[in-house]
C-alpha cells in the first residue's frame, strides 16, 4: 500500500496488488466496489486498456486473455 498526502493533509491510500501470470488464470481479486475507472493495471510494465484488456465485476478483475506464464501483473486501486 502506498500513501500520498493530498493538499488538505488527508492521507489517500492506493492499494497495490501484484501477481504473476500462469498462462491460464484470467481472474484476479480486487476490492469490493472497484471499477475499471478506479483501477490501473500493468502487464510487464505496459498499462492495460480498461474494458478492452480487462473488466471488473464485483471483486474480480478478469483479463480477456490469460497473462502468459511469468508475466508480471500490477493492479493499483485508486481512491477516486
């Protein structure tokens, strides 16, 4: 988790999750009430396009295509 201070001195938290692809798994857990507008996803350092490369429903982020084995996945849930 990363903390940033806003101008009003209120802490804002960004949940950062990381995972590694296995070539078959497409679903990854996110926090309840996350939406594609509140999440940044990177695959091997390349930002993924919401609704094109991944979707979110409930607490599951689903890739359209399973990340390959050893692909590095970073999910940042923004507090917006």
